[in-house]
C-alpha cells in the first residue's frame, strides 16, 4: 500500500503518551518485567525520552493518557459470565491491585512528568482508548491540533484502538514504531506493517525527530 505524506507540520501535532506509568515502566512496577519482555529495543524508553525532549523544544503539546482505576477496580467489576473481557481483566489488574489512582504505580514516570510551564496534560481513564475519556477530545479541539502522535503501550490495544478512533473522527495519526511494544509478537509486528498504515503514518522516532527540523 503506497501513501504520500506531506512534510510534518509541528504546529498541527500533539504527542500522546499512553501507559507511561510506574506500574509498567519502573523496575519496581508490578508490570515492569512484562513490559520489558515485549519492547522492540533495549533502549525503547530512551527513544521515548528523546521524542518528548524534541516535542518540548518545538512547544508541541503532550497528553499523558494513564489507564488508572479507583480502589477496588469498580470499573472492571462487570464480567457477564466471562463474556466481558478486555486487557485489564485478562491481565488481572484487579487481582494484582495494579494502576490504582492515588498510588505510586498509577503515576507517570518521573523522567516524563509534565513540565508546568509547557502545554502538557495528564488524563486518568479506566479504558485503553483515550477517546472514551470525556476530557481527551475537548483538549485536542481546544489545542487546535489535528495530528496525534502515538507512543507507549500497547500496540494491539491502546495504540491500535486510539488510531482507529482518531481516524474515524478525521484526525491524522502517526505511530512511532520503535516506541511501541510487540506484546503479541509477530501479530503486533504485522499490525504495524500491514494494518496501521490504513489508519495513519508509521515511522521511526528518529525520522519523526528529523522531520521536525527546517529543510
């Protein structure tokens, strides 16, 4: 499938960091080993940090989408005899007491925390798709940004679902393939090479950073 993209317009871009939380990325997080076992590169976090630094240098807004739950995980209570599933239930977040609001595990990694004087915003949401959160799309509209750049977890859950939802709403989509996981192995890889190009532009973080600079 061939597509042509115009040069990146830094004034029309917003970076969306999804699931960049202690629970999944800090060595003491309950999901750290699982995350590390499914990243495409040993320095994936460093690549994300470079993307964040580049976006800050160009004053690109950043939205931190955190999948978090109230104590007791009431948002995942419904099971309907096993037919209601989703990653939070399958990965046993309630049983492991993971990503609870107000607790350390739910918080954004210290290296990535929003900078107060920058256009950076944290959103708590009990679903993997930020478009299900009442604050997300109003933020996009009021920021007057129309291209979302997707980074974080998980390729076949939060990333893919956000790309689909954005596309349905006529937002442009960029996925940084070296800054997202391969949780489902070869299926995740094929998602990036075969499926997600239907919804947006798949590129590397170095290409993204390089394209920000003047010609």
